[in-house]
């Protein structure tokens, strides 16, 4: 029987999961942000202002959803000149649309004076000192997950991080492989940290975001969420479950499997391929006269070989590249989903 790995829902919602407004260091107000993204066909924006979680129920209607979220920073030695410092930047996304205080919040980390105007007196008294270590990052991730939130690791290249910094992180939901603002600054990310963590057994999703602070950094990287309706809990659960793909332009219209045959439908593509947890791929390349819009891969040998040899979590991940070099990635789909 045919099984849809990417849900075959009627509705698809375009989402930017990383955005800063005038509440922190952005140039657009939350309302201006909503208006700009609606004009470009988006339905969802996560408002990730620095160090402070501000709900925006006033922006939510039948065409637009504001996700309650924040971006926090854990810096290396503060005595280092900032451009030399490594940093962990984490986005924390809340299940509760009205959440203000998240586990790991500390008002002392708010570095913009005008952001303090949004705090209550009670919030100003909270303390959660931070330290630059994997142990502390794992503590923050665990606290967030237990607090009905999920967490992404942002722009590791801009953060001057390498394998030593993210290897061993536990419980992340996603990692950015594309960040429009960082690309514009000359710090493009890659899929490598995601694959490294997948090969450590971490079930992370590839994310494309904007990290926009002004209009010039908008509409570059996004995710397309498959869900039945544009409602907060429905979208939150769809994101948490990985019912989406990330992209800088190509569409992934279908990923399904039947009798060990993976079928993929896309917008016009130059290359479509699947990768796995080991040195096993399947790939189709287009010709100039015949772009790819649908392709099938038989992975029965992969499944049968894995049963005998695999010592790692087994998964396939779909990649789509168009003729301009734009990319779309699915999340990994695991053996229990493929069988």
C-alpha cells in the first residue's frame, strides 16, 4: 500500500522560522513583518526576537499565524573581542502561543535597552546564568523540550563553529543549512552539520530560514508545512513531527513509498537524489530538454542490506536541485517509516 512520507494534505503553508523585529534589533515592526510576508505568499512567521519571547496573538487570523519563539545566545569568553568569539545561537519555539517565560530565560542576557521595556517586574527577577559549553547547551535543550518547546541550532558558520562544537548535542529539533542574512554577509551554511548529527543518531530536521533584520534579508530560505489547517497547535505539531520540507526555491510535491519504491514529485529540477546514513545514494540527473518532475528509486536492496549490516539509525533524505542551483531538502525518513 502506498504511504506518503511527506503528508499528502490539501494545504501547504510557507513559513519563515527566523525573524527579528523592532522588539529587538530588526527594522520592521511585527505588523509590518506580517504585511510583507503575506504579500509574498507566506502564511507563517516565527518571531524570534533576541533573548525575549513576546507572543503576537493580535497578528493571528485565518490567513496568518505568528509563532511564539525567541533566539538566545550563549557566547564564548566575553573578554574576547566579539568578532573572534564563538557563539551558540538557539531558536526556541513554544507550543503555548501565549508563553512569555521559557526555561532558560535570563533578563541579564538582554543586550538592547528598549527590549527591557517589554518585561514585567516579575520577569526581571528571573536568573539562569549561561556558560559556553556543550553540557550547558544540552541542559538548555532538555529544559526547553520538557517545557513544551523545540529547539534549533542556528547558522553554525557565522557562529564560527565546527564539528567539535555541535557534535554531542542532544535533543535538537533542527539545524539551519541556509540562512538568508548570513548568506548576504558571506557566511553560507551547508547540510554537513545536519548529516553529522544524523550519523550520531540525532533526529534533526534541515532548516532554511531568513534570520531577517530588514526587508533586504527576507524571502530567501523557508519551509513548507503540510497541515490540514492554519491553526497554532496544528502547525506546531506539524513542525515538531517534521511534516515539512525546507527550500530556497524548488518544490517537493510528493514523497511516497510503496513496496520499497520511493516516488518523488517536484517542480522542474536538474537533479533529484536520496542519501542515507552510509555510502548509499540514488540519483537522477536531468537533461536540458527534459527537466525532472517525477522520479522513482528502488531502495529494496538498501533495506535488505541494512537489516544485516547497519549499526546506525537507518534513514533516507531527499534532495532537489533546480537549474539555478537552488536546493530543497526533506527531513530524514527512518526505517520504521519506510517499512
